[in-house]
């Protein structure tokens, strides 16, 4: 199953809340504690990474994080996995 047109090699329908998987390039897909899909992928248009969650964005809890650092992207992924 594809999510946002990428990561076709991960079947998101089988992910349980709190579970995540990664593909061969290190991109990650998970289902948050609240059951929402969370994705960490490399940016296509510019260098860096984007982490997104399929929830409505709020000022106190954005649903998208863009970063140039892999470590920061992983921290954002883990945070969205817990908080969404």
C-alpha cells in the first residue's frame, strides 16, 4: 500500500498502534499510539527530511516537520509516534 505516493514497500494496513517499520533506505512508516500514520522520508525537491502525520495540524502540535539532519528527523518521528 502506498502512502503519500512513496514507500510502497511497507504495508501500512498491517501496522499496529506504536509499531513502525523502515525500508532499505532508512525511511520510516509507523502507526502512532493514537492510530495515526506517521512517515519519515527523504525530501525530493531539496536536501533533508520530512516527517508527517495524518492528523490536523495545530499551532501547539504541528503535523509536519522539515529538517536537514537525520537525527532531528528521527526525534520528530518518535515524538509524533507518541503524541498523535
